[in-house]
C-alpha cells in the first residue's frame, strides 16, 4: 500500500527558490576587504532598499550579484544559475541601472532603444513610448546633448522596457529633481505590483525608500548587518540609553534583542533593541523611544 502523500501535499511547504542566493561572498581591493563572507538571499516580489555608508561596498555588492565582478570567495546564483555563467535567457530577465550611465552618447534615444530591443524578446514598446513622452525625452537628439536627468530617465526606461523579473538599481534617481523621483517611484511600484518583480534599490535618499521599500538591508563591515520589513523594523525597534546592566535588564524584562550598542562614556551606552512583534512595553524604568529610518541608518549602516 502506497502511503506517500500526493505530490501537491508533499510540495506544499517547499519554499520558493530565491531569485538571488549569495553565499560567503568575499572580495577585496588590494589589502582592503570590501565583502567579508557575505550571505544574502532575495526572494520573488521583494522590494529591498540597500543602505550603507559611502564606501561600504554597495556598488561592489550589486555588481558581484550580476556577475560583473570576480569574487575571491563564495558563490552567487541568479534564478538558479551561477552568477558568472548566466544564460542569455536569464540575462533577459534582469534589468540594471548602474550608478554611472553607460549609454552610447553618440546614439539618439530611438537608436539606443532599438539596439537594445534586438536582445529582448519581451520588449514592451507601448511602455517605452509612453515613458519617453511622459518624461519628455527627445527621441532624435544625441544622448550626449540630453541633460543628466534626461539621461538617467533614459537609462531607467531601458531597464524597464523588457519587463524584467529582477531589477537592480544603483542610485537611480541621484540626478532627478523631486518631481522626477516621484514619477520614477510611481512607475517602480506599478512594475512590482503588476509583475511581482524582485527589486534591489540602493539610494542615499531615505525618503524615497520610505515610499517604496517593503524591506531594508544594511551593509556594514562587509556583511548584511540587518534585513527586515521596514514597517516591522520601525514598529519593533526602540532606542534606549543607560548602563549596560540597565540595558540588559530591559532586554530580559521585554524579551528584546540588541541590534547595536555603542558607548557614550561614563558607563553609559546607547542601544538599539528589537522587541517581539506585538510587544507592549508601556512605562519602564529605562526610558525608551521609537526610531525612524534616519536613526536606523545612523546606527546600523
């Protein structure tokens, strides 16, 4: 008698494969380590804001993710394929906006987009035309004569045009004014909601992340120090100041966990603590206060 569960039941609790799976990434520039045994997984439909100080290695990490950097240790898989050996079909599922534009400045916008269209069978011409018109980009003018903001918009259009399943954005709005950033973020949200695209967005503009990022990841000392849903992180994180003994007692009383602590002098320390979801702290002998994204960045990045 066959007692094995039906296939549908047997597979019911199998987690979906990560869009990107990075294990033990290590990379150094000369004697300076940048990535130090970094582990990071990105899952379908996630929108992740990648945060870190200048020089933390955010661009290096994104380039390593896409197979644009040789690693000294570790591995990357994208859609189940080795990052340095991606098939053309898998590359066709990825959109990338680098920190520095790599547009062919001698081309016009029309020529550039026609060139890239030849590589992608899933090119959405209607979306391209709509964005070119909405963002007022001259189609027949050499790209070198477009403003920095227009070139950045064009780079974004190129990345969105083939409706990627993974979209990697490295400071994509640094040259855009506030109105341009809002338009881009609206388009980004539509892309995610319509297609379930996995998005990684590196930016130093925290207000933009608060509008679109469902998750945030902090890159510190060559590793992902913390990754969590942004709303959950803001709801459950408290900042306290006291002696180490007072902080430890607070953690014991409220089942809190220390995210980061730093000395303030005279036996005092500032600690970021994460509480269990739904925990009610109320009045406590040790003063505590909620945090915003800027405070999290200052302490975790």
